[in-house]
C-alpha cells in the first residue's frame, strides 16, 4: 500500500478494481506499446515525448512542437504514418506566401467534363506535419482551425470530412521570429498538447549516425498496427477509469489558472476537457486502466501551459529567468494552491475512504 498526502479528501485506487473487466484497455495498451516501440526504432531516446503524441492521437487531439530545426519532428510524423497500415502522411511547409487553398485544396475547371473538380490539398491526410506554422499568414493559419476542431474543411460552400485517424503536428521555431506571425490564442487553444522533442543524448546521437550510415531507417520501417486498431485506442480511452475526485481536482486546477496573479487570461473549459482526456490517454500509454494524480501533474504544462495568457510582469520575468523556469514556477504555484487528493493504492480492493 502506498499513500500520498492531500487536503480534505482521499482517493482510493485499487490494483484489483474492476475497471477493465473485458480487457479492452489492456488490448489497447498492447497496441499502443507496439506502435511506440516501432516508432522508437527510428526516433531514439524520446519515449515520453512519443507517448505524449500517441496520447493525442488516441484522444483525437493535435500537437504543437516548439523546437529548433533538426530534432526529428518530420521523422516522427513519417514514422507514425508508416507504422499504421494504410495511413497517408503529408507535410506542409509554411511560408508567408502560403495561401489557404494551398492547404485545403481548391476546385479546378475540367474543360473536358465542363465542370469544376475538387483537388484536395495536403490537409487531406492521416498524419499532417505543418512545419513552422507561425510563418504562415493569419488567414492561412485560420484555414487550419476548422480542420483541427471539426476534422473537416469547407470549400466553395461544401463541407468535406478529413480522413480518420487525423493527427496534425505543427512546429514553431523558438529562436527565429523574423517574418513570422504569432499564433492567436484562439488557435493555440485548438492544440491538445504543446511539447518539444529537444536534442538527443550523446549515445542516442551516435546511434542515429550509425543507423543512417547506409540508408535512413525510415526506408525499412513497416506498419505494425492497422487503422482499425488506432480506432481501438480512441475507444479504450473512454474506458480508462477517472475517479470523480480526480475529475473535480482537474476542474479546480484549470479554474485556479484564471485566478493566478501570473496570468491575465486563464485556461478555458476546453482546457478542462483536454486535461481530463489527456490523463486518460496518458494512463493508457502506461498500460493502466485508471488515472492517478501523478498523471495529471505530469500533463499540467503540456496541456495547459499554452492555453493561458501571462501578465506583462510574468513575461518580463520569463525573459530574465527563461521560459522553463517561469512555467515550472507557474505549475508549482498552481499545484500548491489546489493540492491533489490523497491517494491509496490497495491490493485487496478495500475502500479506505
């Protein structure tokens, strides 16, 4: 038995609690593990980051990477697509002259048939990498909003569904802002998670060099799951058990961001929904049929960090101390304001509340 302290209430999570009676979560976790391990044959040393992306995939969300060039973001997107049988990858390189129709597609007149034919754009794919999204003009960025929120695009008054599964991975370059257009808060809020891959360790970088000596490992990467099995992941997320006390704590955490002195505009209800669903997906990626407070704490910044608007003073302090320190302070302050429920892991299933 293990317990952690909390204020006012206690949460009991039993190792034998009947939350996966028919084994659906277990089967989905095995699919997720198979998918992750296949991706890790080409993207080394990024297990937790891959789990984050796969959590977003299983929850129907999208990921924003704030990363320097050359950290395997394109490789990750292609590896995910190649690991799913029948999945179609796509890459959109954003530039200031990129038009919305370059993303969504457009209707072209066919002189032979004497009618307009729709030519789908690169957004019509299963795994879409939008590289340097902040280099695209606001109207082109806005063209992505409907696709991200509704999994559809509307062109010439006709709404067209995007493929399923649909995962959009967008990147921002944090070290070069010349010729860029900052993403509006409304668009940032559409991203399920924000994270970074970062540089590999020395050993992993040596392994990367060795792997690519003759050919890129993507050339020999094959599928290990089907599109239907990805659908199993999405269904299983709903079966992961979330205690009502944890659900209440998640909402309290999000509401606390709205009252934080470091924040001008806190996270919206969309933040509560995303944190709750991300916690279920994260538990699934770790082969668990239930969510723990540690899951929520770990996901606090990836899910909520980009959804808040900080005060000018906080931004000034962040320029002095660095964003990582500023975000860590924000997380620590919020968690101290709203402490997690106490947790007891009980092997006999007894209720100790």
